[in-house]
């Protein structure tokens, strides 16, 4: 149940939820690695937190395999791959919807197929789904999240009994995903989201990150999607 000396990889560990997961795992004395595309963010994490990282595109299978060939197997592999999409089914182009599903579902499917070969005994994979939003205004994103949830159920059985897979499902939270918004837009969005969340606010990063840690530490949970969303879908 402890992460001490466990080897933990956070794909997308240089910003937002993933960075918080990496720092929490490091505080629990795990041996933490992160992947992100931006070299500066990787360097900053090494400098600020002494967490080792590599800059690569985890949607590229050859770069991902190269990383695992170099760094070997892990006890836990976390994926933050995926984006966001606003737009309905009728007013978005098929290409826009396809990109959202590619980035969320197929990128993670490919990652799971590769990463599952580099899991240590009793290791686990944790993906990132998403809650909130509606099919009518977040079409491709919702399909991507639902596809992740379904994949987790299937792969859990395929990986058992040696390995586990789960997902964490946050709702809208201020992270690097929204770095294009200015502070006024961010504040407005926070207020709008909070109004529709039963708990009346947006999440703190550590509230979301601690769910990944919990799923790493509990050896008897597999195939689950843990919502950390203030009850937004209720
Ligand atoms: N924040 C929200 O409101 C929210 C809500 C529901 C679900 N989610 C889900 O949470 C995840 C995003 O996390 P976040 O909100 O914490 O966003 P974030 O702050 O933008 O972090 C994303 C992380 O993933 C890395 N990354 C993205 N694409 C990559 C790629 N192809 N290869 C390697 N690294 C990559 C980013 O680094 P680089 O940019 O340097 O590559 C960064 O470290 C997504 O799956 C998203 O769908 C977010």
C-alpha cells in the first residue's frame, strides 16, 4: 500500500493535475519520472522539485517505446493525455470531433497497449477521463471520456490478475489546459462552473491528484472511474 521506492511515471506530469500527482508521489518517496513535450517545463520540474523528466510526444509510439526501452518498467503509469472540446455534433466539423476523440481515446489506447508491456508485477495504469459538460455542447470530448471509461472496464479484465487499470474523472478545473484564457475569463469560468456543481466550487489540484495516489496505493481496485468532480453530474 506504500509508494516508497515504487517507480512512478506521470505522462503529462509537467503541468496541472499531473504535476501535482508527480510531486505528491515524490513526497511519498516514490522514484518519479515525468514526460511532457515542452523541455522548459521538464527542466523547471527538475530544478524546482528534483523530479526527473523527458521531453517527448507521448502520442508518437516510437518516441514512447524509446522512452520505455531506456527507462525500463514502472510500478505505476499515469496518463494525462487528452484535451478539451467545446462544440455540438451539428455545428462542429467531423474533423474537429475526430481530433478530440483521437487525442483522448486513441492516444490513450495506444499508450495502454505500449505501457502495459512495461508494468512491474502488481503495477497499475491510471488514465484521465472527465465529468460535467453535455453531449450537445462538448460532443467529441464526451465521447472520448465515455470511451476511456469503457476501455478501463475491458482492459481491467485483460490485465488481471497481474496488473490493474483505473481512471480519474475530474470536471472543469483551472490548470494549464486553460492557459490561453486571461485572468478575467478564468474567474468568470470558475464562477459559472461553481454554480452548477453541488459542492459549489471548483476543485483544488491536490483534491484531484490525491485520487491518482489512492488508486496507485489500493491493490484491490481495478476497472473503476473515480469521479473527483464535486457531484457535477448529479
Ligand atoms: N482541467 C480541466 O478542466 C479538465 C477537466 C476534465 C478533464 N481534464 C483532463 O485532464 C487532462 C489534462 O490535464 P490538465 O488539465 O492538468 O492540463 P495541463 O495543465 O495542460 O497538463 C497537461 C500535461 O500533459 C502534457 N502533454 C499533453 N500532451 C502531451 C503529449 N502528446 N505528449 C507528452 N505530454 C503531453 C503537458 O505538457 P506539454 O504541453 O509540455 O506537452 C502537461 O504536462 C486531459 O486528459 C483533460 O482531458 C481536464
